[in-house]
C-alpha cells in the first residue's frame, strides 16, 4: 500500500515541539495514573521536530500515547532530534509492541508516509528497547533501508545513550522498582473501589462492622499493599504471595471476632472467624494474581501455571467461606425461631 | 513449593546463530549473552516470553511462544471465548498499559 505523494509530510510541515513539560502536562500525567480517560491520550501519529533538528539529527521513535511521547520529549532535553510517533492507538510502547501495533508494519508505513528518507541524510532509527517485541529490525532494514538501533529501556538513560550511542547492560535490563510499582497503585485502586464499597455495605448488614472492615482490608491489601511489598514476600508466585499477605492482614480480624462479643455463643464467634479466614485471603490472592498484568516481569507460561494451580484453591476457599456464612445465617434464624 | 516461573517456552538452536548480538541487545531480562562469537542462554529462568529475541533474530535461531503474562487478560479471554489474550485495546483489560514505558 503505497501512499500518494501529496499526503507526505514536507520538512516545512513538520510540527515543532519542545522538551518542556508544562504544569498542564504534569496534571494530565497525574490524572492519567488514576485511570481517567485513558483511551483519549493520543498524540497525532507522524513526524515531529524537537528543537531545531537538521538532516544529521537522530530520529527517535515512540508510541502515540501522550505519556510515552512526553517522557521522550523531556528525557531528550538538550538534543535536537526528530520524533516519529507510530499509531499505537494511544497505548504505551511495551503493550503496543506485544500487540504489534508498535510493529514492523506500522513503522515501515510511517517511514514511507512521512517521507523520512527525504528529511534526514542518515539511515538510522532509535527505538525504545521495549518496542523490540513488535519490531523486527532486519525486516525494517531490508524494506526501508533504515537500521534500527534499540535505545535504553528507561527514559532517564536516554541522555547518556544519545551521547555515547551505547546502552550498558544495566540500561538494557527491565526493572520494577518501588516507584514503578507506586505509580500503578491509583489505577488498581480506582478499578476495585466500587466493588469494594458494595462488598463492604452488603457485609455490614450480613456480618457487622468487623466483617465489613475485614473485606475493605482484604481488597486494599491486594491493590495497595501488595504492589508495595511485592519483592519482599518470600514466595516466588504472585498467588502465594497474595495468600500470605491476605492471611496476615485478616488474622487480626479473625482473632478479634473470636474474642470480642463474649455474650454470643462460642460456635457463633468461631464460625464467623472461620468464614472470614476462608473467604478473604483468596480475594487478596486473586487481586495479587491480577497484578501480573501490570508487571513487566511475568511470563505467559508462568501466569498460566499460576492460574491452573491456584484459581481452584482460591475458588474452594472462597466457596468454603460462603458455605460457613450460609450455615451461620440459617442457624441464627433457626435459633431466633426456636 | 512450586515456582510457576521456572519453565518457559524459550528454545535456541546455536547452529543457526551468526553472532549478530541482536538477542542480547533486545532482551530485557539478560537471558542471552555472547560467547565465542555466538549467543548463549545464560539465564533461562528469567525469560518473560516477550518474544523480542525471536522477532529480531535474523536467522530464526530462537523460538519462544510469546504472549502477555497477564492473568486478567487470560481469564478474560477464557471467559469471552477469545483465542489470544491481549490487553490494552478497546473493550480489553488495560493491565500494564498505564505506565509510560
Ligand atoms: S522472550 Fe524476551 S525475555 Fe525471553 S529471552 Fe527472548 S527477549 Fe529475553
Ligand atoms: S539474534 Fe540470532 S543470530 Fe543474532 S546472536 Fe542472537 S541467536 Fe545469534
């Protein structure tokens, strides 16, 4: 599919952008991390001039998600370059590469319709390393003549890379540091806020304030505490990490239910404690398992294995908790009648 | 206790390798290293099956069944009868897509 020449960008048409991140951009990034309007953060695909690039300036390729674009723009401060934005449907580089929207076809197409070969004299493109799952460098080379160089994973290493054109092994290794995990928490929280409120209200009427509080804690443990403490929970799998965390946070509630309200019968208190000890840790574990999708550190095979191994256990425990609850409710009603 | 992440689908045929170093460049988990002019798998258990090495190996020396390591996307695909779990698209789970990488 050869595009018509009159749709090609001429050097004079190239929009100019700056390295500067405005307060409005920052605000936009902040609300983006809360999951607001995440499909609407799209930069128009095409070629942009950053500073005053010439025919020798480097060409940096990125996704058309505003956060990816802004990260690149600010990280390359002090360098005049071109930015080529691929149409990834508003999705970041890593996810888009997995779906191949950040891919060989789109890159080749974009090189053609921006007439890149008439704008720069060299034949080199710098792509983010995390885009490599979608792009075959040798195919791009044979189809367009442009060589693909993979830059560093993290934007903060870009300065160094643009100077030396070499990425150290450290720059090539994906990390999932506290800060990376921290910025993912708001979205997790927003996702599960409504179910959490509904569950807490229902449980308040069914089991009282302690049970309602326990449900909130179980969900917050899976969405907020889990991402923070992930590397320090001493098991290899996300599900078992989640179970452990769930048990730790629910244990105080179960014990409190056992000891509080001494005026009620022992079996009632024990039943309630058993119900929450069975039903809530799997909720935390389930949320923890879902966090695999937010990490760049889990393999498909591994997650499949986790699903097959632990989802049945979660379901049985949760079901067991429900059964105990139903039995308790029935006994209570019968007790009231008798 | 089992570790779900010790086995994966990565295989490599050193006879096809020309030593272009592409695999060790693109791998985000330092699974490959270059030794004596050819690639060698030094860290097999760290592979996250992203598929970058396979896609960028010009001689087809590497095979890996790549896909998203996302439980939500997989369960969503299983429940809705989709063949391939993906994330981030319209009407799809968003998973990792909130980070700016
Ligand atoms: S699939 Fe990804 S993580 Fe695994 S070896 Fe290849 S590049 Fe490395
Ligand atoms: S990318 Fe392929 S040919 Fe190149 S070093 Fe790796 S295995 Fe060898």
